[in-house]
C-alpha cells in the first residue's frame, strides 16, 4: 500500500525545521473514524455550529503533525542544449487540446535560456498536428520580438526518428550558398515536464526576408504534398500552394510561371522562364535536395519567394525531417517534379546542373563534410535524445542512427557520381 | 436542371423563410438579459519572483426567443489576452416538467464543479483534479447536445443529464450524470460517467471517466466530497505509440468545506472561510507519485454581488525518483475582488 494512505503516527518523521505542510495521513481510516466521532460528539452542543471549522482545524493540525519535507524544485536539466520552458495555464491547455486543427492561440509564458517572454502559443504542423509530440508556433509581443521575429517555430520534427536531419539539412543548403532558416536544437519543458528534443526554427515570412535585406514580395508555401508545376490534368495551384506574400491569395505570378513551363519548348526556355525564376537558385536547390535526399522538398516542404528587387522566384527549403532516406519513386538524380523535368530537358540548364552537382560533390558538400556534420549533430543532441520519451522509445541510440545514415550517404553519393553520366 | 442547382435553390428558399420566420420572432421577443462579472486582483505564483495584477470580465446575454426557447452568449475578456473570446453560445429549450435541451458550445459537465460557473464556486479557480481533467478535455467546453432534468426540493428529488459532445480535436463523447437530493441524510449524491472516443494520429481509442460527488449546502455551511477515476487519454496514447501499450489510469479526490459567518443579514455582509484538500495520482501503477492540494481561503461578501477572496493554493508534488519529498511548484496565492450583476 502506498505511503500516503498507510503511514501511522509512529512512522511519521519528526519535524525537521520544514517550511510547509502536507495533509499526509489524515485520510487513513483511524483518523477518519476520529473525525466522524468528533463531529458526532459536537452534535447538540453549543459548539455544533462550529463543527465544520473544528473539522478543518483538526485536519490542519493533523496535516501539520504529518509534515513531510517540502523541498525547492531541482533545476531543470538542459541536456547540454539551450533550455526552453513553456508555461500554459490549465484552462488554456484545454482550449489548445480541444481545438487542435483550428490551431487556436492561447496566452503562455516562454523562457528561453533565462530570458522570459509573454507570448501566444498554438499548435502547428500539417500532417503531424495530431501526433503525440506536437510542434508549436509562438507569437511574440511587437515590442519584444525574438531574434528579430514576431513569430517563431518550436518544431518536434516528428518525421525524423534520428533527430539528425533538421540541423544537417539546413546546414547543407547554407553550404550551397542558399537561403535557409536558422535552426537550433533545444530541450523543451511544458509546465516543467520534459517534452523532449525540439528545434527552434526561424519561420519564413516578412521578418525572415527583412533580416536578409530583402523585402517581402509574392511568397508561396508548398502544402498538402501537392505543389506541382504544370496545369496538366486540370491542376489548380490553390491545391498545393498557399499565398502568404504581400498580396494574400494572389497566385497570378505563380500561374504565369506554370503557363511558361507548360507552353514553352525546352530549347526556348532560357530567356522566358528565367524572367520569372532564378534558375541558378533552383538548380542549386535541386542539387542539394538530390544529395541529401530531400524528396519531400520537391512537392511539399519549400517556399517560393519573388523578391521585388530581383523580380524572380527563389526557393527556400522548409521542414527537413524527411531527408537522408530512400524514397524509391523520387530517388532520382533529376529530382521529382515538373519544374526539374522541364528545366533539365534543356541542354544548357542540364549542363549547368551537372556542373553544380560536381562542385558540391567535390568541394562544397562532400560526403565527408556531410558525415562530419552528422557526427557533430549526434554528439550535440545525444543527451536530450536519450531522455526524449518519443525518440528514445525505439531503443536505437543516436550514434547508431548516425552510423547508418553515414553509410547510406556513402552509397548515395557513389550512385550520384555514376548517374552524372546520364546528364551529359 | 442538375441536382446541385436544385439544392442551391432549395437552400436559398429555406434561408429566406428562416430569415422572415426568425425576424417575426425577434421583433416580438423580450430585451436580452445581461449578467456577468468583473474580476481584478493580484496573482503570485510560488516559484515566480514577482506577483502580477490581472483583470477580467464576463458578459452574458440571455435572449428569450419565446416562452420555451432561449439563446445564451458568454463573452470573456482578460488582461492576458488580445481579444474578446466567445466562450459559450447555445440554445436552451424548456420542454416542461423540469426537462430541458441545450445545444451549442457550452460546458462539458463532468463532475460537481462543472455543473457550476466559476463565479458560483467557493474558490477563485477550479481545484486540482479539475485542472488536470481540463488538460485532456474531460472537462471544459465543446459543442454538445444535452438533455437534462433539473432537481427541485420536494417535487423532483432526482435529476439527470446526458450529453453528446464533439470537440474540434475530433473527439466524440457521451457524458451522463444522475443526482438525488437528500440521498444520504442531507447530502446530495451524484454519479458521473464519461466515455470518449479519442482521436489519435493513427486511429482512435476509447477512454472513460467516473466520478462520485456528495454535497451539502445549507445557510451556514457548504461541503463537497468528490472522487474520480478514469483513463488518461494522453498518457495511454503515448504508451500505445511509444511504450508497452498499457492503459494509464488516474484517480483523485477532493474535500471542500466552507462556513458562512453572517456579519450583517440586512446588507448581506458575510465572512466565509474555505478549506480544500485534494489528491491526485496520475498513474495508478505509480500511486505513490501523487499531488496533494491544500487550499485555505476566505471570501468576504460585501453584498450578495461582491466578494473579496484570498486563496493560498498549495500544490505539493513528489516525483518518481523521490516520493518522500515534495515540491510546491504550481502553488499560488490570489487576492481577487469580484463584482457580479
């Protein structure tokens, strides 16, 4: 039997200069009988109206007698990472958990490495929103932004059982000279309960471009695993893209790009498509995606931004949990969407793409560099990973994951080298 | 003419008919009744260095559409939020003999405290077990349809309520409550049951909750005794997806006593000390890991519509690694003035 119900007075530890009380053993049957007896004996006496108060006093005295030691809470473990503490009140948690798909916002307190913020928190994510380990988006006070952002994402990256992909993926895009969100692994606590290893990820919005000295133009989010680059089969861009730019719900420039791709012969593409698309940027995005196996980034997790100063679309990667794994229909040196297919049908673009791939394979993104990055991430995340209730449930250590991904990369890079011939 | 066009025309005709029908009723209805409260005060969370002031308001509109139909809207605003929240919006139909139907967004009535609005509680906030039940939606608010019979002294000693609810998280539930006045001496006894189909990432699970409450309410004093047990949907889902697949059950209980010392019957001045103790074990397999709540408090009623409350809510929790010592994380002290109308 558990202690709270069965400890007898003889077992009650002596007072040790403690500061608080617990009601400990008053629930035990012996005391319960006594309480009832006390109420009964007060019946029909002048003290009868006070019997409730006497009962409370009796409970309070018993509580004090059965003092257990009340201690200061221990500091929360950071597992070698920045610590993020999120506090949400019970009724706000009720609102959050009863409106998962509506993504209702509730007030919350956020403490990141000792700095406190009053924020509004909501669940975020697409397919992962109803998973046990949920991602959050925070809205900060205008006067108190976080890393120059009004909003920030705390992602669970539930699609990645290795916890290595997000940092490695964004690192790879940055190595290629492309814009990519800043990412930082953290240890997250919700109301002092460890939720696990999470990633603070910079959202791609107006603040993102302002930080990079660009202004917000047309911005499209690829969603629903249905971002396509052809109107064939009656495709509607609203099925796979959300417009988040200066003109919300405007799709005109994106539709123009798709018309050009559909109606222009491959040899005529230069001079037409590059008026609207930064082709060099896309070929580099494609090359990195092929090397790190970003198969989700062909039709789902990416953003297209039309910088008003440049007047052309550029690609920005998003959500790197589904990388470094084989996906047979999309495991291809040419990528797997209509845009890559159309561009690589042009000999000049194909040659340029081949040159970029070679540059990455040999200089910017070698397999040794990629694998070293994995080792660094594994080392950094190891303790938070081991304590994470979800990640650790597989029984596979992060170092075992790293070894198998590194072996996969060796084979994949060798395969790409062989396939380069096909691009001539 | 295809079915879609026919359907659209039918819907348009129905809308016009409803609009005119409603307008006739609306022009003949009484003025809305307004009720609500304002609250202001100070909150100090134990582990925080500084306390915080707060203010909040509730505005409730009750519109009698006709003799038997009523619409209720509950709006809330608080210093912690940017916006006014539509907390409840529902229709209430009186079908006679104490029988009623409610439909819309309103309370999920599991347990004694959720039969009442916050302003009718003896404490400033709901107590420990309810705060836990709220986090996974056994209590709170949702869209539901409720059929119930109210109790009345001497005429209807027994009452019941059954509701079918659906939350935006795609959870479906049935909540039942039966209560009897003077079932045990002067105590009102009530039994609560909840069954919920809980939507998960890859499927669904059935979870349940049971509650028993005893309450005694007289001029001088008020007493509540409650006991709960049930299956925790969050932890059970975790165990199913990442653990050994076991179901996680919780149990809890509450004792609340308050005594009213009348200072002036003419003005309604009353001094009311309150004492609450609660117990919560979130996992019956680890029963020794639990939380105890001790809440001494007082309400000073300036009139039946205004009270000053002071609650010291001690929340004492031990941990799996150390069941002998408890921390007071989550304990808080509230001083609050509430005026209702």
